[in-house]
């Protein structure tokens, strides 16, 4: 998935998806300078957040 596709999938702006990816909070990788995401990784990322009650790693003490 591209940054635009993942942003649409997560109902985020492109800018927010890019920031989360750049901060390492969204599982992705760069190919030729462009971010790419595997849908399975994104689905797993969602499930982890659901189990945590919506908290991100950055929210943990």
C-alpha cells in the first residue's frame, strides 16, 4: 500500500500517515524513497492498538 492508500484505509490525512511512518509508529518501509506498507502489518498494528485500548507506544510511561 502507498502512503495515500494507508491514510485512506486508516481514515487519516496523508500528512498524519507520513508523520506516523517517519516516527516509526506505523509499520512501513521505504522503497526508492517512497513509503510502502503491507496490509497485513497494518491490520496487525490496528489489532494491537485495540488490545491496548487505543494507546500508542508513545503514550506508555
